[in-house]
């Protein structure tokens, strides 16, 4: 957690670091903290599929079923949009790991 927080201080606009911190929080069962991280990652990068997916998973665990459904629909729409990455940044948006569930 501390390493990701430090990385985010150095680069606060990097959605990848923020998502990874959210994944750590989710694994630690700090679901509200995870939710905040995924929401921030989406704020910085609205097309970040893994952030939408992870927010849906955490929302389900928090029993926020409206948020879960909304985020699952967004992630599904983005996945089905046949986005073709044109650079490493865009490839990262499509390949970053998701939390399971």
C-alpha cells in the first residue's frame, strides 16, 4: 500500500497506479478504499475497462447493486466497442489485470 501511495504522490495522474492500489485494498477487504481508487482511476481515464470492472466487483461486495450494474454495462460496452489500441498507453488500458469475482 505504501509503495503505491508513494508512486501516486509522485505521479497523481497515473490511473494505473491508482487502480493497482485499489486492487491491493480489495484484497485486504478495504472495500470503501478500493472503491475510491477505482472511481479516481475512472475519473482520470473514463475508458479504463479494468477500473470499471473492478468497481463493479467492489460495488457488488458493498451491496450497491445499481452501481454494480452500471459499471458492468460500461465495462461490457467498452469491451465490445472493438477498441484498437494505437500505442502502449492504450494497450495498457485494455490489458491491466482485474480483480477476480
